[in-house]
């Protein structure tokens, strides 16, 4: 005989007749057992026996039976019982039914019942709040809490506050969090361990980690949940090291604690440490779960560590009863990012339930490796299998169109988004905006933006960036000003727009406005952008002030910021300070080395650049494409022919880097300046790609230096065929003809410029005096001190005349070139001990170079001039370039 699935109540025919209380308790225990096991048939049988023995009208047993039916999912049985059999339901009856509705996802029924209840207690309110919270309706949960407070018929308890605090945290509503904290204190509930944990978690989720930290410190025995919440808070607000400190101090840790640290390390870029922690976790006997494997495999994908990933895959097969979609998606991502598409497809095809995440990851993997056609085929296969169109899959494929500039397919996908209704998904619309913007169709990009029902920060920032990329800063600013809420990313986008397009002063004003925003903190991107602006502007004093700010907030230790400071100092003519920052870095990445080599190159310090490059090689730092551009440029600026040839050969031989246009341009410049014109021409003929204007321009410049007019004409002919809009080559060829006495040919070049609509680039110089940038143009008339500046320049020209300088008069007099005016102004405005730093947008002309050398001799002053090519340090009548520029 098979035993019933519930404990039978005692027989009433037993010799020792049990009391009424014992019978009632036995039935209640049996009903609870049925509910716990989901034994609906047993519950129904017990219901029949209750009727038979006359106990069906007992309210206590009716409530227990109602709970059993609801636990078994038998909503119809429960409703019949409530409506037909329970004549006098009490508040507990209604609470049981409320709880059942909530757990079965029937919130509308729960609300209807709640509204009909003649009496409610705090459990009634808690049940409804909990139902809203569990279903993700956090705002409704908070509204219910507010109604409870207004009704005054019940006082909130620890559970009430816990639910309200969790709902507030889920929304991230900081102002409400402060109000709830005040109410918790008013009802003296902050000492409850669950409420205290919920408070900490709420403030962490609302971004007020400092408040959460103060509360956390006061808790004598924090729960595991509370400690885990602070792990998240510390890692997000103060960095992963602060979280590690707490993790190491925890008396005990659960798998959630370990998983949080693995995820935090991985997301902060410390992927190897994340994987080391997984090994430690395993060695200490902590059972790895699907979350651990998902985070670990994602870390392997970021590291492109196929070996690690395969070992984890083997553990997944061995230790998990089944691979859930998240682990499977992480495996697909790993293999796809490592280029192992056969394995990625193998994992994907083995899934019984392929979710949208797995499809999206595989499509993204193919896109990453440039397999655009395959990704489109996968997307079509996904649609053929009648998968619900996923917004992330659509956004991923649209992004692929963006990178491939495939406007045709992008437009088709836009149509598909409209048909499926997915166009209103913010992530899809944002991808469409980026796609249209990068394909040059700003009208469609703005149209998508205007039709969005909901926009996020990315939407606005995309439009700011789109117009910034085409140089329309006014339009970018319109979108920026139209935002109701701005974060640091938006500010950085607008700041970058100003700096990128030469409006450095407006960018610096933007930075000042950014500092006045209470909820916006500049990050490393802000300061990298600012230092670039200071470098381009040559604003060394302002750069020093901003460095002081980064030191104060600790961002000077950020690798990207430090590298940009090196570049800024170098571009401001302060190569010694650049080297100090470089030496200060305990850990140097490839960008650090490249920045220092480039800095020495710009200053014509070729031997120092080579020394740094060789030191980098000894440190087993592998150079890249940019490293060789920097070192070859240094050789070119210093006339180091043999060294340049050696490094040009080393690129392919030692590091398997194929020379690009920049490398060939450097070599042509190096050989040409040294007089090896035919060797330079042969190198151009051997180039595997079509020479650009930069390459032919380097040869043309060398031909002028060495007077080879025949080769100059050949170079110019190639330049004109390339139809370059740059006026420099035309002006150079015109001057070569003029110097050779071929005035007709020179006039013909100028006519050709007019016919093509090419205008001579205006030369201008600028310098910083008293925290203000002064700009000078040739034949300057707009500067408020122009008369005094010209008078000072005339005095200087008279002083250098005895040294052999002879003025040359022509229709385009060189007397008032912008750099000469800047030199005169610098001598008028700056103290005698201070070097005079000047920036110029074009290459300095030979006359100005001679004049400034002589002025440095008669005045005893040092001049540092950065032109379009390099730095010139004038002192004592000589220049650092050795007249080799």
C-alpha cells in the first residue's frame, strides 16, 4: 500500500478520542504539508474530509486550506473557497489571498481585493508592496508605502521599511532615499539588522556611497548582504582596491562576495587578477556557480585568453548540471572574440533554448572580426527561427553598418525597426543616430532623434558628437544646451568639440562652467582633453594650473592623464618637465614611451629620442606603428641617416610591422634633407601604395634646399595631380621658380592656384602673456599695442644690422611676419629672466629664422618657437636645429 503524500489526521474512531484542538492541528499540519509539496489532490481530499467531519467552517482551517490551494497554484479552487465557503473571512483570510495573487503574478486581482477589504493590517500593506516589488513595479511599491503612511491605520514595521528602501534603491532616487532614512529614524527602526542592511544597499544604489559607508561603519554585526552591498559601493565609488580591503577584512564570505570581486576586477581592467581570484576561490573550496563562470569567461574574452577559457569550459561541463543561457552566451563570446567561430557555433548549436543574448553575442563576435556578411546571415537565421526581434541584436547589426559605412543595409534595418516597433527602444535609436551620422546623413540622424519618445544621455551625446565631427560646433552647443540633465560624458563631448576644432578658449570656459556643476565631477577624459587643448594652444601656465587640480584629486596617477601631460609639456616647449613626468611613472605603457620619443623628435633631439627607443626595446616593450613614426621622425629632424635606415629595416624584420605612408614620408624627408635626392625618389618608386601629398611634399621641400629644379618639377607635377587643397606645395614651387629667375612659371603656378580656388594659408603666431593668449598675423593692425610692437621690431632690426643682416624689400615684405611681431611683443611684455615661448601655425621661414637667431644674440634672451614641423630653441645667436629644418 502506497503511503499518502501528507500526514493523515488522527482517526476519530480511535479508542482514545483526541481533543478538538489536536484534530484541528493535525488537519492544519496535513494541509501545510500539501501546500509545501504542491500536492493538489491531497489538499482536495483533505478538504472533503473537513466537510465530512464538520470542520469545514472553522476559519483557522479555512485559511490554512486557502493557503494550501494557492501554494499549489490552484487559483480557481481558492476563489471558490473564498467566495462560496468562507462566510466570515477575517483580515488573515484576505492577506492569504492577497499573498497568493501576488505570488501568482495577478497584481490587478490583488489590488482589487485590497481595495475591497473591510479591514487591513500592516501585513496587508506589506503583501501588496512586496508584490509590486517582486514584479519590478518599484514606483507602485513606493506609492503603496506613501498610502500606508497617509492612512494612519497601521504603523510600518521592519519588513515595510525594507521593501520601501529596496524599491527606492532599485529606482536610484537619491532625494527620496534621504526622506526614507528620516522616517526610519523617526520610527526607531535603524537598529534592525535587515533594515540597516537595506539602508546601506539603498544609498549604494542611489550613488551616495559616502552616506552608505558612514551607516555601514556604525553597524556592529553587518549581515552578509550588507557587506556585499558595500563591496559594490566601494568598487564603484572609490575603486576596486578599496573593495578589496573590505573583502579581505570580512570574517566570512559567500559565493556572492567572491563573484562581486571577480566582476569588479574584470570590469576595472584587472582581468588577470580576476582570474587569479577565481583560482583562489576554487582552492578554498567555494563552489563556483553559473555567475562565477559567466564573469570568468567574460574576463577571458576581454583578455583573449583562449587557454584559460577552454579550462573553464571543461569545468562548466564537469560541475554544472546544465549550462544556462548566460554561461552559454559567455562561452560564445569567448570563442567569437578569439576568432574560434567553429567552437562558438558549436556551443551555440548545442543550446536547446537559444535566447536572444546568445544570438546577439555571436553576431557581435562575427562583426568584431570583420565578418560582416556572416553576421547578416546569422541575423537572418535568427529571424527565420521566429525569434522575437531583439533590440540589442538590431542595435549590434546597425553598429556593424556604422563601422562599414553601409548606409543601404542600415536604411533597410531602420525600416525593419519601424515595422517591428523596436525603433522606440532607446538603444536601437541611438545606434541609428550613430549610423546615419557616421555615414554623413545628419538629416536622418536628427530625424531619428526628434521622433524618439524617450532619450537618454547617449542620445543627446550622439547628436553633440555627430555635429562636432563635421565642425558644426554651434549646432552641437544647441543640443548641449537643450539637455535637462547632463553628466560628465556629455560635458566631455562638448569640451572635446571645442578643443578638436581649435576653439580652445571656449573649451576652457566650458571647463570652468563644468566645475560649478554640483553633480558633475571631471574625470580622466576631461583632463586628457584639457591637456590636449593646452598643448595645441601652448598655454603652459594654464596647463600647470590644471595639473595642480589633477594632483589634488589624484588623477595625475592615471596613466592616460600622465601620458597627455608628457605630450603637453613637450608641445609647450618644456621638454625637461616632460622627461620628469616620464621618469616619475613607475609603470609605463607603450603610449608613455611613444609620447616621450615624439617629444624629443619635435625638439630636434634625435639622439635622445633614439636612446629612449632603445631603452624601451631593452625593457621588452614591443614598439608599434606609432613608435616607428616617432623614431624615424626624430632621425629625420636630426639628420641621422644611418640610424634612420637601420630602424626602417628593423620594422619589418624584427617586429613584423609593414611600413606605412608616415614611415615612407619620414624616410623621404630624411634622405632628401641630407641631399640623397635620387635615393629618396627611388624609395618613392618602390612604395607598395600610392604616394600621398605628404610624401611628394617632403621631396619637393628637399629639392628646394638642394636646388634640384628638375626633380622639384616632377614632385610638383605629382602633387598637382593629387589635387591637394594645401597651398604650401604651390607656394613652394612658385618660390623655386622665382629664385631660378623663371618669373613666368612662378606666375603660372599662382594662376593655377587662383583657378583651383586655392588660397595661401594665412600665417599667424600666438603666445601666452598674463594668462591671456595674444594672436599675431602678418602685417598685424588689430592688436591694441600694434604701434609699440612695430616700433620695437624696427629697433631690433637696427640692432642686428651690424651683425650682417640685410633687409629685403618685396611686394610681400617679410619684415612684419607674425613670428617677428610676437618676438617684439614678448621682449616688451615678459621679464628678462623668462624664456619667450611662441607658437606658429606654418613652418618658420628662413628670413625669420635668421632674424630671431640674431635677436637672441643682441638681447641675450632665449626664444622657443614651435612651428608646424618642430621646435626651435634660439639662444646666443644659434638655433637647436643647427639650421637643419
